[in-house]
C-alpha cells in the first residue's frame, strides 16, 4: 500500500496529514459522506484531484467540511502521489455493499461528523422524498471503521422504477407514433448499458445514492466545473430534486456484473 494511502501527502501537515484510506477506506469503498474511488479509471481519478487542486470542484453545501479537507489534501499532493493513489484504487474491483430499500417510513437519524446514523431502530418518521443512508451496523461502521460492514439506503417508494426510466430512456415517450424526447439524456449513453463506465467515464452501478445525488446537485449548482463536467451539466439541467433521487436510487440498486463490459472490451 503506497504511503499516500496510509499516511497522506509527504508535504501534509495538520489536516492534510491523513492518508486516502482514512476516509475512503483501504478498499476504496468510501462512505456516504465521501467518494467511493475503488475501480475508477485512472484518468478520471486524476482529473478529479486536479479539479480540487485548481478550484474547479467544491461542494454546493457550505455545511460540508470534508470537501474543504479534500481540496487542501489535493493541493498538498504531488503529481506522483496523485498517480500512485489513482493506480492503487483503480486496481481494486468494485463490489456492492449498499442495500437499497424503498420505504414510506425511515429511522430517525442524527448527523455525527459527516455521517447519518440511525437514532432509532424502528422506522418512525416519513421519508418525505429523501435518501436516508445509514450503516447496517453502527458500531462496525463508525466506531470500528470496518471496511466490510455496509450500508442500507432508504429511498421513496416508486423511485427505483422512475429512475430506471430516466436512466435507460431519459424519460422518452412515443405518442401517436411520434417520439417525444424526455427531460434528460439516458445515463447509459455515456456510462454504458451496465452503468460500469466507458473509457474514462466513471462506473456508477451499485455506488452510494447519497454521493450520486449530491454530485448531480453540485453540478447543477455550478460547484463542479471541470472540462468533462460540461456534458453532465447539459444532461441534468432540467431535472428536479425528485428526479435526482430517482436516478440515484436506481443506479445504486444495480448490482455490478461479474465482468463489466469495460473489461470485456479491453480484453477483445
């Protein structure tokens, strides 16, 4: 394991003297409050770090302090350290550890650090259009930071099916033998039919719905401005909050195939 993953940038001090694995976990699965970098293409990963470093990527929510930490870390990293971390995480195969559940009612939650934790075991409050993503086992995930203990994501009833429509067709309809375009470009156009990415377009299947929805929101709000983001801005410009939740719910519910199309193409 490279030093950048274990202990952080060689030039890091204070808040920047932490390894990538401390937040994103050594297996790269991340948690709902941050990115899951396992299996990301090297070129995409490098571009994100450079965007953080160059002021092109931030959070649209000023209450989210760990994004500021990520920006500071990226500024402290050398190009070599960026490449080492990109190669490390790209070599890790992504496996699902998020269980997506449609439900009208959810546990009451509290925020500890940047993570939502269930304050009750029973569902006691309406979901109200939200994504509520909490650890399956709070002690394992938060106290012990167990990289094998996953999460459950509660999503509104019907959101997975609505998301499937937007992801696969963009919401397109046929009315009177005429094609009526939907409100977005189908996600599969760029991210692949299996949602495992194409070239340096990132894989998204089975990843945190909280993270996915948050990134679409950040892009809509102009908080992400890297060169490759411009196509995403156009694709999601007409989506409302309910659409973002639906897309994230469906994408997260997809189980990555054993052999992604990306790997099949590379081997042919």
